[in-house]
């Protein structure tokens, strides 16, 4: 089974889901000589949200986040069919791929120095593409998945969103 434009449709689903949860999409398919980042998103937290989080979490984390209100997520999207060979895309995030994403994120931050002091993380979204017979369109919430969308003949499920999937302190050598 091969879904036309499955990578782009998977990225579309993830971008729509991020926006529905309060993120602003800054770039799609940001490229540098090192590689490409599928989605770069920003989340700005209000001071009240940081205080509420502090009541439930550690106080040290709140003080750190209170001075740093914005967060950047560099998101790698892996769209796969159910029988994919690489564990739903997880094994495709090799140390070499991580290093390319990290370097490309550095290029992005150099181009946008006003965002250089933001907290950053590297997330991975796992999207499954499945052949269906109904011709439905749209994005809906689903208990089995974080979000779903359909195009004629195919259904996409945002199955997993892995926060801080890899560390930014990768050996660049």
C-alpha cells in the first residue's frame, strides 16, 4: 500500500493538532544544508499557567519557566503504514538523523536570533496511514489516536506524540 503524499498529509495532521492545542506553527519543512525539520512550532505560556503548573510540579521548574515563557518544538513526523519495517518510524530517528535535525535547528536559531533564548525540545510524531473505503475528509479527535484525518481512500492517525524524544546535546563530531 502506498498513499500518495502520505508524508505531507501526516505533517498536515500533526500541524493541525499542534495548532488545536495552542501551538503556533512557525515553519513547515525548514531546510538547511544539514537537512530538514518537518515542523517548527512555538508555544507561549502565560504567567498564570506557569503558576498553576507550579502548584502541581516542582517550584524550581516554575521559576525557570516564569523567566522563559516561550518554548520551541522541532518536530520530526514519521508517517507509516501498519506493516512498516521500522517500528512505525521510531527506528528511522537514528543518531545521525538526530544530529542533522539538531544542526538544522541551530541554523534556524541563527536566522531568528530573537528566539535563540527560548527553551527548545525535539519531538517526534508517529502517524499511521491506513487504507479505507469511505471518502471522508476533515480532522477529528479520536480516543484511539490523538487526532485523525481522512482523504479519499486513506485514514491518518496521530498515534503517538513523543515529547523531548531526543536530547539536544548530541555529539556533533
